[in-house]
């Protein structure tokens, strides 16, 4: 169950292990730890065994499959035909997907085995998984802490050896932040790189699917399979995918790494500040040149995102009205039926976003809020373009703190602040990832909690980004220094 995706695929292709053996080991781990961790909303033991059997038959027939037998956790906002797809919401609690998302289908065609549908913040809105209406997920490094979000179930599953690869979606940080909290690599590709077909929409101009993994190499392997044009998603980009898994590097010679002046790290406290300083020095030791870059708009990221994302969500979630999808609560007339369905089906954070978004789009306020936010968004793209004239990659914290305790961020604003470092890249559509960079001891705790270094690249710079992250990971090996005690 602890094998890497690369090693599983190698062994299964070579006939050293069957996909069925690997699958049984991981399903057994799920049975042992998941009642405690709650990474999965739906376990797919039967489907997993059938899929593994099919993979073994294909291998016996002489096929080579890049992800042969690799167990995957699928975030529960991605459709997988015939399985429950809930988005962590009461609205879709009983909804069974009639088709399979393209990104999921590509992994399965390549030999991956789906072992479960993973918990998430309701409709991907949140940074801790606490907004799930259907279950609580715990952090495998400290069961009293959150796994991050919104892809927290996928992150916990991979960290706890309940899958080798997790599929996440990232709108403002939902792959990178849980990866940082769970000592994983979490990779958000360029907007449009991976098809969104079959991903239940939150904010369509920002949503992007990507992998969570225990190493850069594993993330690159999964990314190579899921990326590429899909005729079913008009925003997916028709541009050849530069393979990443075969282009990984072990040094950073000739790479200019930008450190964003406005980001600073001093506000994060001395321990976290020195952790990131050390990380930047490690990049330098590998041959990188550090340069200061400016991102004058940095402090407007949250304000911009928290108008655009709710605006798009208020439109996307209008379809959940009791008529076609999921929950229906009857009323005297159709209006009362809509009202009751939405009142009972959505949780408080989703309602808050719909309210904010509807307000920002309403006539009279549209120009003041929505249009202004769109203009600010354009400035993020321009700022990054200027910054990337001076550097090849940008390094920063992935999150401002390690995983926090349950209920520690009960006011929405402090939860939104968790996205400070990840949102600018989302607004500009850039590829970005989080890679483990060490541990800090949270106040009053004796358990060291992992932290993540965020690296971002220019549009479509995925291969260079993963190559650099691999060099850093191989030289530092931070993830290996602690075990996820809660999963053992
Ligand atoms: N935490 C952010 C939010 O709540 C980002 C979520 C995401 O990327 N899906 O919107």
C-alpha cells in the first residue's frame, strides 16, 4: 500500500504484482483506517476489484499501461458513471452520475483503479473540508486537525496510503493547500490544460483538475495522462502536452526563481519565516538564481477572487432547484418548491456565496463589483507577465500556517485568508504546485505539522515546473522525515 504510483505501474506492467494484489492491499488499508480518517464518502471496493481484474486482463493481453494498477481517490465533484457524486452536499447526496468525467476516464483507460469518492468542502467552497455536509475528514498527521480543503478527502487518502494518486480540483487553492497540510505534492495545471467535462462546476473560469501525490514523479505521471484537449470542454486548450514525467531534473542550474516582494513572510512568525528562507536557500544551493520580483496587485487577490468566484457560483448553482438534479423538497407551488429545496439542500457557506454572487451581479452593482473585479483580474495577468520577464519560476509559501485544529477558523474571513498565496496564480490561470518543505510545531502541540512550498510557472510551463519541483524534492526529502501516525 505504500508503493509509489511509478513503482506500482512498473511492477504491474512487468507482471511482478497483479493490479488485483495492489488493489486488495489498498482496500484493506481503507478498511483499517478510514472509519477514523473519513477520507472517503463512498468506498468503491466492488468496482475497484472489477477494474483491477480488467487491468490484469489487459496486461496479460500484452498492453503496456502507464498507470497499471494505480489506486486513485476521486474527489466527489467528479463524475464516475454509476457511482454517487455528491459534491459534499445534501443537495446531491443521492445523485448517481450517468457518465464519467474526461480526466477520470483518461486515468482509468491508462490502468488506474478507482478505490473511492473522496470528501470535500461542499461544492468545493472552503479550505478545511469542514464545510462538507456529509462527513468529517481528519488530517493523518494529527487527527485533531483538518486535512485542508477543498480537496481534503483526496489529500488525506493519499497521505494515509488509502490511494497512490488523488484527483483534486483547484479554483483558488483547493489542490495546493490540502497538499501542503498533508505533506503531499499537489499540482494545479494551467487553466484549460485538463478537461473540466464531468467536473461539477463551482467557478468555471477558475476551476482546474490536477493530481495530489506523495512525490513529484507520481504527480507528473498522472498529469501526463489527464492533460490535453477534449472536444467535450470548449475551454480545454488545443496545444500539445509537453510530457513532464520524462523531463524531471535533479538540479536547478540556470533557473531564475522569483521571490515576490509583496508576499514577505515576516508576518507569519519567526519559525515559519525561517522555514521559507531555508527553502529559498535550498533552491539556490541547487543552482537557482534568486531574484526579487514585484506583484503590486498581491493584496487585492482575495477581494477579487471573492467576487468573481461567488458570482460564477451563483450562476452555476442555479440549476440545483429540485427540478432535475438531486434533492427535491415539495411545496404548495413551484416557487415554494425551489425555496424549500435550496434552503434545505445547501449549507451556510454555499448560501453565503450565492448571496454575495447574486448581489455582485445585480443591476446597479454589476459595474461596481463584478466588472471591477474582472479588471483587477486582468492586472494579475499583466503583473505576472512582467514578473516572468525577470524569472522562470516564482516561489512562495503555499499557505500561511500548517493545518489548524477543527473549528479554529469559524469566521468566514479567517478561512478565506488561507488562500492568500494561492489565489493570485488562480486568477492568472498559471500552473502552480505545492511541495513539502519541512515542519513546524503548532502552539501547544507536540506533533510537527508539514508545510508546503509553492512554485508557479508561466502559462503552460508545467514540464519546467515539475522538473524544478522534482530537483527540490529529491535534494531535501522533507516528506520522508515524518510518518502519518494517524494512518498507521
Ligand atoms: N478556499 C477557496 C474557496 O473557498 C478555494 C476553493 C477551491 O479552490 N475550490 O473558494
